[in-house]
């Protein structure tokens, strides 16, 4: 790195021009500084060896201790967590070797050791703080990717299923009722255009100032696919993250009702109070089979609700069909 190279060159020039020791001592100190980021533990050992050599030869250089202080800070700041723990171990031999030519220098030795350990501790704390910051960032990225994956799964899965139902209905009436076939094809086109608009919004990052999904349009889209939906209440006015979650939950539940439950009608209710929003979807299809297990759609709903700290209940509904109930706490 340019900074390390410049620091090493400056130390070398200062020691070579003004220091009492041989040139190889200056080279050792400079090499230690040059390696302080790429190989901090090795760099410190090299620099410390040069420092000790100067002390034992009774030619201590005033630049070398400061370079060594920078080196021990680098061990704490840039070495791996396991290697960094060697810092306190290797400090004492270096300091003792440097003061070996000065009998009775216990106070200076203790004070220097304390300062060196403080420098190492400061570097170590900085490195751990940096790791925690990186971990937070990586976690945020992973959560964002998971969120985007859920959004895309819900959007694409819903749209494809609705368009398949519409296309199948078109095929059945293509010869017998061309006018109805045209209407169904128009509905397919409309569904596709809406999906593209929504995809742009999802990939655009779901900005808070952007348009929010509309349950009314979702109900209309399901009607075009042959399912009558009785919508009671709406999600408008809820916090944005809750409103978006309600839309995706209802979307996934109705898609499951249409494709798996073969339902032709369903009831959706959205209620709220000061503490939570409650979403219920009850379709009038064939209901769950005995011993059913949640598929990707219900699993995705559960994951989305878990993120918001809510609860999910699903299973057979009163009078048949399938029932989903979700409670989302309001922030």
C-alpha cells in the first residue's frame, strides 16, 4: 500500500541519515512498517528484532521505538483475530531487549510496556468494531436479498398462475365464443402489463415515496381469472412495510386458492386496531387434504410474517375451503 510504503521510506531515510546504527537496522525497521497491513504480525516481529538489535548494540535510534509502536497497533488492527492475540505476548520481549543496555530501567520498561499494550488494545478494539460493522452490513444485505426473493416469488408466482388460468379459459371458449375469448386475452395482456409495472417497482427498491400495491386491483385481477373476491376493509393508511406485507399475503393466499384449491370465490377481510392489523382469507374451494404440509407459498407467508413479529394460522375453514389468518403488530 502506498501509505505503508511512504511511511517505511520516511523511517528508513530518517534512520539512515541521522541514526547511529548500521544501515541494516534501518532496513529492518522500514520492512516492518511496509508489512504492517499485509502481514502485521511478521512485520512487527521484523521491526521488533531491529529495535532489540539496536538496543543490544547500544546504538538505539530515536525513530525505531515510534515505528515499533505503530507496528504493535497494526497487529491489533489488521491481523486476524487469532494472530492479533499474540500482540501482548510479543510486546514484552521486544521492550525488555530494547532496554537491556540500560540497567535499572525498570520504570521506563514498565511504562513503555503499558503504552505498547494500550496501542495494541486500541488497534484490537478498532478491528473488532470494524468486524461488527461489516457483519451488520452483510446481515442487512442478506436480509434485503431474502426480501427481494420473497417479493419476486410472490409477484411472479401470482402473475403466472393467473395468466395460466386466463389462457386456459380462453382456449375453452376460443371456438364457441370468440368475443369472450378476446376479453380473456385482453385480461391476460392487462395482467402482464400490471406485473411488469409491479416488477419495476420491486426492482426499484420499494421506495417509500413510490406507489403502494392496491388490494382493489388485486381483486379485479382475480375476477378476470374467474375468482370472485369479497373484499372487506383495506390496507391503506397502515405503515408502509405492513401495507406491503398485507398485499403480498393476500396475493399469495388468493393465488393458492385459485391454483391449488380450485376456488371460485373467496372472502378477504383486513381489520386493524391501535396494536395490530389482522388479515383473514377464506376461500370456498376444496380445502386442504388430510395431513397437508405448507408449500412454498405458505412458507413464504410465514417467513414474511416472522420478519414483522406476527403470527400465522392456516387450515380448513368453517364450512369447507381453506382459511388463513395473520396478525401483524403495528410499529
